[in-house]
C-alpha cells in the first residue's frame, strides 16, 4: 500500500511540475512585449530626396556621384555609371538610428579628427570614426553631435573606387533600337521586330528569326561583365555603334575575342571583360540562333 501511494505521489508531483512549466510557457508567450525605446535618428533626409553623394577617405578616395533620370552616375574621378546597389547601401544612412548621442567635442577621442571616412548626402555630411569596444558600435559625427550607430553602415562604404563601377554594359534606361557593326546592322522596326541588314543578313535555316533577334538584343540589355576597370590608352578594334531609344548612342570597341571578350565603352572609357560564351553571343546573333 505504501509503495502504491509513493508511486501516486511521484506521478502527482511530475504532473504538477508539467502544469507549472506549461503555465510559464503560456505566460511568456501571451504577456505583452517590452516596449523598446525608439532609436535616435541621425538625419532628417528622405532616401528619395538624395540626388548627390560624395565619398571621401582622406587623400586616397574622393568620389562624386549624382542621380539623373533615375540612374546614378559618377562624376569624379571617372565619368561613368555606378552600381545602383552600392549607392542604395550608402542611402541607408537616411534611415539610420543611434543608441546614444553625444556633443561633438574632443572628436579625436572618437577617431573623428580626422575621420576614417566621410559620406555626404546632398548637403549633410557623416563622418565615421572608431568602433566602441564595449558596445561594438561605431562613432558617427554629423552636425553638432556624435552618434553611436551599428557598424554595418560603415562597412557599406567601399574601400576602392572600382567597387562602385557598374558591371552592366548598358543602363536599364538605355534601350537599343539599332546596332551597327560596320559591315552589318540589326534594326528594330516600329512594331518592335528586329531584322538583319548587310553581309551577315544571310537567308536560310541558320539565319536568326525575329524572336531570336529579340533574345539577342535583350542580352545586350542584361549583359553584366565579370569585371570592369578604367581604360587608359588609345582604343583600337572593331567599332560597334548602338542607337538608343532615348535618342542617344553608345559606342563600343572590341579589344579582344580570346581568351576573353573585352569591350571598351568609348564615351565612358570603361573596359568590360566577359566570358567567351556570353561575350561571343553579343557579337554574333547567329550564335543565338544556333543555341
């Protein structure tokens, strides 16, 4: 009898513990969450308002960029298009919040005199300093205050100018309506259909269809290089002139077909390197038809 009562006691104890755990779980799940204090805004700028961006890293980097017709362009040190995602990361500063705000005094103690980097959005400058070893936050100076912000905002600043260069041969707004390769041309009519003219406009089963030419022209719009770098020297090579729907034109020179395809965008002085397959298709619509 005593043994039976002992077993029952243990079962009741275990049941009580189980009910207590369930109760604690329900309390943790259903109780109102603790309200967190909102962070301190470091800027009153709206992301959509920013049309000018400047990046400075001492004497090592001085980059000026401007937004025109929805596309970010670099003005200094090169005149070319910019990787849009890189600019978007810099614009995260407009939405950044800080955990603390201090008066902008004794800046050297925060690594802000001089700063490691400075980003200017329109007319507001943000200077980046040291990282607080205790909170793992970075000191940021703007206006009359020093803020403590999350470190990823500083990591968003490229270390090299080349990281900002767009890998796309054409901007999203640059829509081709005609290609001139010298001895042959590809032209888009009013109905949106492409056709070939000139020596390469052969007729036969291997000739690209209108749909295949549409695919080929679209590949020019989407083409992204494996690497891009500023070009110095005298450009030579086959000339490609592309008429765009906005009335402007883009000019390329084919500097190499092997071991990789190298295309120089003449007006931007940027050299794009592509793989032999992707680059070869851009230079020959017949390869699209054969695939």
